[in-house]
C-alpha cells in the first residue's frame, strides 16, 4: 500500500493580508488568492489525481473546486480538515489580541498545542479530528494520488504529527504560505515521508519573508 497526498493551503484572503485570526471565520478568497490557486491548478494539471478532499469552509471549498476542475473531480468536504478556532479572538489582529487579552495571548504563545482561548481550540484538539480524517483518506486511496485542501494551522499540525516533530513548536518552526503545495508519501497509514514542503514556485520566485505570521518568535529576526 502507498498513497501520495498533495496537501494544499487555501489561497490568500483579505484577512490573510491584514494578519488577522480567521480560523473559523467565513471569509472568501481574494482576487490574489484565486490567481494563486489557478496557477497551482495549472501546475498540477498533468498529475493523475484520483480524489479531492477539503475543509468545509468557503475559502477551502473554492480552492478545491479550482484545483479539481482540470481533473473533472468534485471536492469532498471533511469536517476534520477545518481550521483551528480561535474563539473570541476571531477577526482580531495580533496587536488587538495582545492589547485586549494579554494574559491569554501570553499563554498561547508559550504553548499553543495545549492552550486554547475561550470558545477556541488547542492544537491538540485539532489533531484529534484532523489525523483520523487523513488516515481515512490514506486508507481509502491505496497507490493513488489525492489532493487535500486545508488551512495553515491544521496543515502545520498534521505535518508535525505524521513526521514526528514536537507539535508545541508548530507555529514557530513551520510556515504554510497561501496556496502552497506539500507532498507527503504514505507507505501505510502511520509511516510517511515528506517529499515537498510549503512550495509556492507556481506563483513566487522566492519563499516569503516571515513577516506577519502571528508568531512573536520571529520578531527579533525580522528583515527590514
């Protein structure tokens, strides 16, 4: 048994550009985001993709529809692939959260894997629903290539887990740009190999500088 998963983050949205917490917010792709996804669709046109799965949010559904078009496939929503919920932080910028909920934000910065803001989710909670969804997809598609469209935090947590990284550092050490492509080969449901990570060569000549990625870990190292 072997399966290849193309793990894709949805294209850019207006909230992406504004550096806002938008995990469970119902935000659509921006024109820039649609262009990013169309470029990825063209890149993947020649691949033999047998199925497309996505988070049920509008930005991931639209991304999946654009990518599925050249392959005459209909995306299948999976609730386990949705983005982490930031509870009452949703829609706020990082600066606004720091000012209004300083204690909560400090705890989240220290340990986003087990801490969750009120009415939100922890990284651990996301993995509890996302990993079973990935396993089901792998088991259902032996020896096939499958496209999976999800979100920034969810993809970083999935990759941390299946590759054996310490998921407590997922925000600081792993990035996922809009409409990026990751390729993971699964020997079986529990053994995987990362073949490509956070690739945006279909629309960018160089990886993005880590600015505005909602992680203070980078603040002292920012380029100007």
